[in-house]
C-alpha cells in the first residue's frame, strides 16, 4: 500500500507542532535549533563537486527552510519562501509576476500599506493597478485585458471584512490565464486555505497569527508545485533583493505554530461573542461587521470558504459619538496597529492603518471617523465584553 503524504496523514495541530523535516543530527532535538549563522562551510560539496544546500543565510538556512516547509504544509501547498516582513512577501511576489507594461487588478478594500505599495513602488515600475470591487464579477471581467498578469486580493478585507469569493475569482483568472494571489493574513491557514479554492499564491504577514505574540516580524509566500517556475522566480528575487527572514525570527514563528490551532479557536470564539454583544448595543453602535454574524451580507459565503471567522471585529459608533473618549475609557485593548496578538488591539482605521488612503477611497469603501477595528485577543471574553460595555456606557 502506498504511504500517504504526511500532510494528509495528520491533523492541523499535529502538523503545526511536529517537524516535517527528518532530524539528521545525532542529538535529534525536539525543538528546532536556531542556525544563527551567516555562512556555511561548503568544502565537502566542493570536493564532491555537488551543489551545496546552504551557502549564505540570505539564500537559505535550515531554520528558515523548516518554517517554509511547515507553512506550505499547513496551507496544503508545496513550496514556501519566507521574507523579512509581510510587505516584503507582497512586494517580491507582485514584482516577480508583473513587469513594466503589465497590469494588476486589485480590490479597493486593501490594507493601507498594500495600497501604498501599489500606488508608489509598483506604479513607478511601470505597472498599472486597476482597482475594482472584487465581489462584482462584471467589474472583474471588464478590468481584464491582454496586459493583465495578476489579480491580487485579501479576504476578509481590511478593515471592512468584505468576503471575496475565492473559487469564482480563481475560475475567471484560470479561464483568462491570469495568476492570482491572496493575502490570507486575517485568516491564518487554520481558518482558510486559498490554494484549496484555486488561488495560485498565498501570502501571510507572519507577524500576526503565526507568531501570535507581537514579538517578531516576517512574511511568507506559498504555492503549489504547479507554480514552481514562478515560485523559483520569487525565490531568486527574494535572495537578490535581500529581504530575508532572520533565523531567530524563524525560530519564534516555529514556536508560534505549536499553539496556532488553540489560539485560533480562542480568537474565533472570543470575537464571535464580542461581536454578538456589540450588536446588541444599538443605543451607541450603528453597525457591527463580522463574518460570523448572520447580519453580515456575505455570511453564507464566509461559512462556505472559512473554517472559522477570525479575530477581527469592525463596528461603527453612531455619528456624533466622541470616538477618542470611547477609546480612552477602554482598559483592556491596546490602541495600536497590527493584529493577531494574544492581547486585544484596537484602532480607528481612518487615522491609523488607512491614514495614507485618500479621503475619496475611504468614503467609497466605508472607512469613516466613527469606524473601529478590534483585533480580539485571548483574554477572558466576559472581561472584554464588560470593558466595551462600560466604555459605551460612559459616552
């Protein structure tokens, strides 16, 4: 009987905890060691006239390699490349696929940093970016032409939590021979795996859920073996640009993976309960946005392509509310950017994550001065609900 691949033999948590690379060292450590070195002795490879596996950490390192293999495994992909940040993963992937004279299709509702990249560096490279509503398939088809090389999306969108239909976008792209890439940071591979829906490349800011503790910055791009040629180009450019992840941060992300399933279960639960509680506060809150609520316009689609609804809850305080007073009166969440930490984090996207986005685009996609985005942490959910209710009561 043919032996099954390890990734299909075990559950998510087992694969996240145990190494997928055999330990060759005599000591066989349980925790993956940190290869904190810049260079590797290649004398044996030189003598045997074979290509050495590792030469210089910018081009490869055993700690990084184990993380890449494990992340590809959890995404049900085959190949991964790590980067110094999520933006490093996005920029290198995009610029490896699209060249001068090419065009990209992206949703209006993207992370502010991604929009900043597209509107400056990508456009300065002679690549045109066409923004559309990715949920409107007619707009997708109208935006496609013979210069379109990439469709880039994130789902749920930041910070509106709009859900994009991955299978439909993938189907359209494949018919037109266009590459697709999805930023899956908001989900983590525990909640969603876009490759399973036909997407070519999945990107993460490892800084968020994979690390989970707010102490390391990194990124990754993952694909299936069918996109090996393009992934080879991404790897080559990553090494050339020098946006490599440090071995120590790779170690922190490997550590974070060991608790990813447990943390995501708690994130999902806490966010769902807080979203329900906030939706009941119709006296102070106008609208709550969370894919796990039946009131979300794409709740059914979210149930279809997500295994959990994530930790991000966005909502609108009623017009005229003193937003700064509400934020000041909260005791548990930290007012800051980022997400996916054990601690709850809160921000107003208008002034923080999307401050560089034009007022016109903010207005079009619904980012107002009364919008709040919460990254719900792992605290006791009753304490979180009490904290939010107390702050609302003081308004």
